[in-house]
């Protein structure tokens, strides 16, 4: 509510009909309506180009973020359902996490943000040496909280889905996490096993060519 005398002080006049079109301080055209009590109400007119563009940008950004998050959620739900149907407990006394053998996996992985567990392929579960290397790798991911880093990277990518540099940075971060994990895992293995560990990693990379891993920290480069 703007007093009518304030309008007059600023050079605005009120017509006999009680309204006047004005653009005070360079703002959008507005409708000033004179009331019986001598006060004036201000009603802003139609949409401006800036407002329309701003609303369109927010709408497109929100839609893109929603699409990315929904796609990741759907992929994780499918992957979790697949694991639940095919997993079999693999009791290992010296492992602090639950370990399962699961069919249909392209590579062993650490899955689950709130309740992490290690999932092994039948081949990895049957080979004692490979199983040792896989568990060393996955437990290094667990101790380093890598799955939380990858989850954070997912949110950053969802919020900045339009920025290719963010996606490239996230991919580079994934590679750095895997390299750091391998380096840390090798420190806990005797030198005589380093070559065998390397063969395990190469085998997993070959198996994962073209495959993704929802919400997991796998034995090789992976998607969240």
C-alpha cells in the first residue's frame, strides 16, 4: 500500500478514473489503483522476458536433475533386486563385512551405503588366491569410505548434469580412487603376491569392459 501523497511527491498523477499506468524507477509497468480511503494499491503487470527465461532455466535444470537421479535410483533398484535373488552367504571368519557369492556379476564389488557387503563372482569365490586379493581390494574401499565419495560425486553430477567438465572430473576421480585403492591394497600384501594381484585386477577390468556398477565400489573403474 502506497499513500497517494507519496505518488504526488514522485511526480505521479492519478486520473479521474482512479488508475494510472506508470513505470517507477525503471521497473515493469504497474497499475496504481486509488482506494476510497486515499491509499493506492500497486499491481504489477504481465511477465517480462527476464522472468520467463529465469523460470525456463530453473525448470530445465530441475527436470535434468530429476532425470539423472531417477535413472540412478532405477538402476540401483534393479541391481539390488538382482543381487537379492542370486546371492548366497559365504561365511568368512576373518572378514568384517558380510560376503556373498552372486551369479550374473561381471566383477566382484562392494555394494551398499548403509549396509555394505562384498559380492563375489562364483569364479572369485572358488579360487582362494583370487578371493584373497578381491577381499583385500574391497576392504580397502570400505576402510577408505570410497562408496561415500562416489555417492557424493553422483549428487554433484546430478546437480551439474549440464556441465561436461563435472562429468569428466567425476570420471577422473573414479580412476584416482581405484588407483589409490590398489596402491593401499598392495601395501598389505607380500611382494611375492603383487604380480598375482595385478592379474586379478586385469581380469576384472576385462570383465567390466562396457559394464557399469550402480552404487558400488568395484574392483575396477565403475559407475555409481
